[in-house]
C-alpha cells in the first residue's frame, strides 16, 4: 500500500509539473505573438488639388515657444474625452511624451522625432529614438501601440513600418477657409516659417470687380 501511495503521489506531482510547464509555454507564446506580430501599414491619402481661386499668400514667422503653446492647446481640446494623454515639446527636435497601456498597466512613452518639410508644405516626423518605460519592445511595435491608443487628428497619420508620422498640415480644417503650409523649420536655430493663403472671397472681395 505504501508503494502504491508513493506512486500516486509521484504521478500527481508529475501532472502538476507538466501542467505548469504547459501554462508557461502558453503565456510565452502569447507574449511573443504580441511583440513580433507584423505591424500594419497606414496608407497616406493623396493630397487634393489646391484651390485655384484668387488669393494672396503671406509668410508668417514664429518661435518654438509660441508654436508649442498653440500645439498643446489644440491637443488639450482634442483629448478632452480620451483616456490616454500626450504632449508635444519643441526642443532641438520634436519630443512627444505621453502614456500607453501595456499588459494591464500604463507606462510612460517618450519619442524624439526629426521634422522634415515636404515640397507640398506638409511635414514628416521621422523617429529618432523611442522608449516605453523599461520595456524593450521593437520600435515598430511601440508606434503601432501609439496608432492604436493615442487619439490623433484626422490629418495626422502614424506609419509604424516606416517609423514616422505624416502631418498633413495642408489638410487641417480651419474655421475660416484659409490654408496653411510649412515653409521652413529649423528647431535648433528657432526659425519657423509658415505660408498662409487667404482667398479674396473670404474677405468679401469680388475678383470680378478687380478686372
């Protein structure tokens, strides 16, 4: 009887061991799938043809401090009903700081981006460095989380595969029918310039009267 009890006890511990081993393998497989699952690519919509109505253009220059206040005021309004917040700081580069939910908790997010002005007046923010707390995750996976959880304007597209953010400044919705495009950005020199197009019609000017 004693030998039979010992055998049953041995078999019980053996089953528990294999059950625990199988559970650990299952958890590891899930984590590996979350980390290394291929990221999706966001398609950037083609920029519509510019409005050809008569207008005048003005180049407005500003500073990092003024633009930073404007950007974060806009973000505060955008994120009123959002669970996850982020802020933009214009330093020698564009610094995005916020938080992301990972594994049932929230961890700090820090992304440094280089602004590249495009010929059409939009901006591409190229990722220079990125971190999410003490976790070591692939850069593309972090940007995929950003795209999933951070509420962005419709004219901002996060592209995890290219590790960049496309900012379609020319597609911003304005209460007036002014249009804005980026002329020049040099954050280190604190030199920022924007081109503003003001249609004559928005000022009540009939171009037929000018002919």
